[in-house]
C-alpha cells in the first residue's frame, strides 16, 4: 500500500500551531492488543518533520494517535511566564 499518515495540530486556544506536542502512534491489533510504533514531536508548524507512517510501514489497519495535550498546555503555560 502506498500512502502516508500525517497530522497537523493546531492550538485554537492561543491561535497558533501546537509546537512541541508529543504524539504516540499505535497500531490496534487483534483481540484489543496495541503495538507502539513511534513517538514524535510536532515542529513549529504543528506538523511532524516527516510522515508518521509511509510506504511499507503504513499497512491496512486501524491506528491510534495519542496526543499529549495536557503536557503541551503545561509546558506552554510554563514557557509563557504566566501571560
């Protein structure tokens, strides 16, 4: 299967791309099992520098992306000096 899995994360609370958000990529397998494939961080545009999965790594199936939104907002708050 030729294709790509990508994401774009926007912080609509602050009106900007969600830079530095941690994302885990999981493949859901039979009988409820999950397989962790990778962990990435978003860049300054709220995207990843390369597709999450592409070409042979992207197989037909069900995937789960876990966005660490709470961590992102905690970090955002710490870096904005309370503004």
